[in-house]
C-alpha cells in the first residue's frame, strides 16, 4: 500500500474528520488486517473526538464483577452519519459513574471504510487501495463494474445468497468516482430505488450496458431516469423488473441506439410497449420477452431487419404475432419453446413463408401441437437452418421428418427427444437426408427400436447420437451482432 499519509473526510457531507492513515493500528497488518478490511472496517489508535458526536453504549458484566465495558458510537458532527465506534474499559462501577469520553479512555477506534472519502484529490488512489476488498476496484479509469451481489445466472438460489445492500448513497459514490464506466451491473441490488438512478444523468452518460435484473423496487420512473442519463445505452437487462409499457416507451424515446434488451419475466409489459421499442430503436438486434404472458407478438410488426434474436419462450403468441416477429426479414435465432396457445396447430407456417429465410437456430421445444404442415413450411422456407430443437413435439409425423431430411441441407444439430411419433420411417428419412447432420439428440423415443438405431449409426457413422436433453440452445442474447453479409 502507498506510504503516503492520507487524510479522510465524511463520505456523506465532506466534513473534515482530521483522521489520518498514519494513526491506523499497524501491528495487526497481515491476515487479521485483511479480514477487517473484508468486513469494511479499519482500526485507528486515536481520532479527533471534537469532529464527532458521541453516543455512549454501555454493556454491563454481572454485578459481582463490578465492571462495565464502554462502546461509543461516533457520528459525523455535521451531518450525523454513522462513522464508526470507539471501544474502551472504564474503571467505574456499573450504574454509577459515567465512562470517560476523552480519547485516552478508548483502547481503539473502528471506522467504516464506506463512511469515508479522501480529503485531498491526490489521495484518491491510496483510498482506492484501501477499499479494494470492498468493491474490488482500484482504477479510476475502469470501464466496467459489477457489484458483489450481481449474478450471472438469475434464479431463486442466487437471490438467497448474502450480498452487500447497495443503496442510493453507494451508487452515488461509485458513479461520482468512476466516471468512465461503460458497463454497470446492479443485478440483485434489491434495495436500489428509482431515486438512485437520478445520479446517472450527471455521471453515467458514458454507460453503454446497464443490468438491473431483479431490482424489484425500480419502476417506470426509474427507467425514465435511465433514459435521461444514458443516451448512448446499447444494452439493458430488466429481468423480473416491475416495469410497464410506460417505462418502455420512455426508454425507446430516449435511447435510440439500443441493440440488446432483456424483458424476460416482466409481467406488466404488452405489445404496446414492444411496438414503441421496435419502432423507436431501429438498430435493435436482440430482444428477450420470455414468460411475458401479456405479449402476443404483434408489437414487433414492422421491426427493423437488424433484429436477429428473439427469445419468446412461454409466451401467449398468436399466429399474427408469429408473422410480426419474422416481418423484419433478418431473424437468425428464434426461441418460441413452450407455446402457451393450445389452438396453434398450423400457426407456425408463417416462419417458412419467406421472411425467415436467414434463420439459423430455431427452438420449438415443447410445442406439442405443432403439425406436419408447419414443419414442412419451415423446412422448405428456412434453407440456412443449422440447429432445430423439436423435443416433445408429439404431432410431428413421417411427413414432417421426411421434409426435414429432404430440405434441411445445412442442418447440423437436431433435437428429437421424447417425440412420440418419431418412428422407423421418420428416422430413416433423417438418415437418408440431412447430409450435414453431425449431432442427433434423441432419448426416450418409444417407437424407435435398438435395431433401427444401430442401422442409423451404421449408415451415418459421422453423426454423434447424444441421449442428453438440452433445454436451451443458441448464443448469448447480449453478445449476438447483426451481420448483413450472412
């Protein structure tokens, strides 16, 4: 750590505390010191008590011991923010004399790192080294920041993990300190309020990626503040946020450069919000609306040709919505697994009617009612298809499998797990066609005998048959790019 003597002020109001790094307790520097810093605390030998308001807390031992231990809370004299504690043993009997509040009466002082800021601009780097274990940050010019409570895979298990309760004050401190951030993840920061996002306007103008997954207290107003403060935003993730079409409209009007938007599990959005997004952000490349039950898909009608990724698993899509989704003509990845509509037997034919000719990855897993008519249309109309998940598509029969074998010349991966009507003839059609096939995922196909499977392996020894059932296929939604040449 730097040998320069650093002086500190109150992190809330800037009031000078006359607290210097030279008064740190240095005898414990090592493993004990690191443990203390990990907890966000530093111990000092002495402090200027005239800079603090003191609130005594006395903890008595049993009466027979006749002693007491004093613990004094130290508050900033100007704004009253809690800075730390002073500890000491006073010689008075419990319940009689008050403990001595002079500095000499204390054995040590424990100060919270988060309650401090360097008094001098030149001390910032040293201060960054001090709080390195809290936020794992040092460089003032850093471009990305992810808080300890952020998570990559969102779910109940990740929400139950202990994490730092990042609040408005912390966000202000971070944004003011690191003004070159391009990536900021607040995912899992469940205490963040709308008001905290107001600090994005003076300090977050360079942000390009913002993750607010499971920030349950963020509403439409907070999203409007994001739009006002981050005009160059290209990626935003709002997984499980309580936003409505109003918030989406504000975002679309302000962030015209948006390319990647995650709205999965946002129950209050509808086609109206999607329409504002697709019409306002003409560079849109990827949209996730999985489990948005109020979306039928029609909001994407007339979307830009740059839209190459749609994740719409478990949505109440309608045939007209499917036509709208592919209307841009640039789609390469489409996930509409587990379609909720029961009367959707031939509604997927729109995918093969010419607008999805560039489609490369299609996930129809658990679309149990899809029929041969839709499969034939897709097989003929999507010649660039490379991976197709048809697991649990029970209504696909010989005609559908034969069309796949005859028309899908670029297909490399095919998922047919638990397809009840995949029989010997269907498997033979796949064996004799699909010349580029390299992996066949199949398991629990009751109508396929071991003999038929061995014949497939004999004729197509270059195809790897895997018994595993893959739930999710395709690229990461936030890393896919529009390439006009493919």
